C-alpha cells in the first residue's frame, strides 16, 4: 500500500514538472517582450541578445503614448469590444434559450445550421459582410464592426448546451406564479447561467479585442483604427525602432491580460458545464 502511494506521488511530481516546463516555455516569449519594451534600440540590436535591460527605458512608453493616436486607438478597440460583447451575450442567450427550452418545428435543423456555420472560414464571409455593411451605410463606423460579430454560432452552441441542464420544473414553477418569459429570462435563467455567461464574455472579449481582418476591411480612416490596426503601422511609423514597437505591444496586451487573470477560472468550468448535456 505504501509502495503504491509512493509511485503515485512520484508520478504526480513528474506530471507537475512537465506541466511547469510547458507553462514556462509558453510564458517565456511574453516575459521577453515585456523586458524588451524597457530596452533602448541599440540594446535590442546587440548580438548575443541580453535578457534584462541595462537601464529601464521608460521613454519608450511615453513616446508611444504621446507621439501617436494610441489612446484614440485604445478607445476605438474598447468601444468595439464592449459593444460586441454585450450584443453577443444578449443574442446568444436568447437564441440558446429558445433552442434549449422551446419546442417548435425545425428547431433541430436551425441548430444544425448554426453548427454548420462554424465550419465556414472567416475569409468566406468577408465580401458579403463588406457589401451588406456598405449598403447599410455603416462603413468606417464602430457599429459596422460590432454588428457582424454579435451573431456567434459558438456562443449559441455554448448557451444552448448549458441551458438544457436547467431543470424544466424551475421554469414551470415560475410560469405558474405568473412570471413572463422575458422576466423569467433575466431573473431566473440568466443568473443560473452565470458560469457560461462569464466564459462567453472572456472568449468574446479576447476575440473582439484582437481581431484584425474585419476592422481592416470595414475601417478606412486612421481616426477609427483599432489597437491591432495601429500595431500593424508602427513598423512603418517607427522604422527599425523595435523598442517602441515592443512597448506598444505590451500596452495592447494589458486589457486582455487583466480580463483573463480575473476571470480565467470560469473558462474551464463554464465550458465543461455547458457540454454535459447534448
């Protein structure tokens, strides 16, 4: 019995060791980027390269923030991310609830169509989205980027799978007490679905903040550019000054890093809970 316990502990030790090494390997590029953002241009060009900066070059950040429209780009990304996230949560919640708790003709077919759209590459929908956005007069606007992103097939799938686990007896009891569908949605269903809502929020924030192709197509003025579009121009604006490019990269990562650090525990929990019943 003692021998078996010792083998189990040794196995866990090697497992944790391998996972720690894998985590360190993934985290090393981020550490390198942060440290490089505090180096001067000359220090970044040294061969062999150095890990730690000889002197913290805070002027990299001040030059990025003062010498460009980076704060405006931040604001554009913030508006688009918040709008896309709010719209995705609302649309996917109501659609998932309808597919999970209502019986109507063609429900299964509609759900399969939603799943089928997940297999389409994003490049296939760019031209139709551009044409539709142009006809609506939403080119070069925040709303033009927000609207195509709120209809998430994956979000509908997550919400539908999770809401199927909500007991029907709870909803029937609420209906008997005179609770309407809309009130029941916000007072009962949404609070019970908070784990999957948190997961969907994190995934939407990450994808919306980091999206590049759709803003590139739909936003055609520097004043409306997002952080990611601005990042693509920094190489041309700053030439070979990689220290400024690294500082801008670190500033662009901060919002999503904060969201992930505060909400990471909901990712695995929400996805696993949402996939229990199919």
